[in-house]
């Protein structure tokens, strides 16, 4: 059975079966970048989804810390 998931671009809830199509159709211009870059992001998200909830939280915290660091 499909689970509800949030679109990582707009935050709206969708069935896990339909979120990929939604992102491709509704956010095409926002997803930009090279196909190699998109493939890297896809791989990262797939790996993230295999993590336990605890490790997902840890990854999000680390990414938030990186965002806060001055350039």
C-alpha cells in the first residue's frame, strides 16, 4: 500500500506512488541542473530513505549545521 509522503520541493502531501510524477510535472523548472547533478541528488535521497528514523534525524541535523556555516 502506498504511503503518504511530502514533496521535498513544495511540501505538499502525495501518495508515494505519485510524488515522483508530481515533482517532474509541477516543479520541472525548479529541479534544473544537469542530469548528472539530478542523478546525484536522486541517489542521495534513495540512500537517505534507507536510513532508520534516528539516522535520518542525524543527517538532517548535520545538513542544517552545514547550511548555518559561513562561507
